[in-house]
C-alpha cells in the first residue's frame, strides 16, 4: 500500500506559506503534461471555477477530507493562490453591482472567454496565480517562476466595467 505524502511538512509549507494573504485553491489532474501546461498558459476553466478548483484553508482534517474527495482525478495537484485583498475587492464590486451570476475568477482573466464545442465559455486564469504543482505520491514539488499572488492587470478592472448585467 502506497502512502501519499500530502501531510508531509514540505507540502503544508508550500501550500500555506502566505495563508493570511491568499485565497488558496487546488486542482487535481492525472497528467504531468497538463500540470506543466497550466504553469505556462494559466488555468482554464469552464463557466464555474469551483467545479474544478477546490477552496482550501489550513486545517489538516479539512485538507485530508478534500484530498480524499479529489485524488481520484489524479496525482498532480495544481496550487492556485490569489491575493485575498484583490479577491475581496472584486467580490465586493460584484456585490455592489448585484452581479449574482459572475464569479470573481471570471474577472481575473486577461483574454475574453472562448466558446467550446458545447457553447460553454472557457476562461483562463493568468499563470501568475499558479504557485506550482506537486505530486502527492512521490513528493515532488514544482514551483512556478512567474508566480505572484498579487498579480494585477488593468484588464481585470475593464472586465468588471464591461459586465452586461441583465
């Protein structure tokens, strides 16, 4: 029986390094090529960010529970970190505009969403929000040299101002 290494101290140090300043999300994938691609291109998600990325906070029991729910999707775990201050700012702006069907993550993109074959909108979270990824089976951690949880683009504000609310 192989014990995964999620609870090793190096993983918690990697995950929770700036926990008081970030919103932390994890995404599981089976393919190393996908993990590497996300570091370079950013994180693609369809409509709802939360269908594919899981919000995490520093509680071992919670982390283990979420891990057991999601590890079936693969041994590579993408670590996504967004500044709490910026996240909360855009969340408040959306509330002020009564934009109930828009997620903050949809604003934090630098290119317009593209439609897939099912006419679903695909968004891309910039690579700067990707801290890196790890393999919970062998203990490997790969850091993104472009990572910056405080990354801000003027396009984020344009996305907010260009919302068409019904």
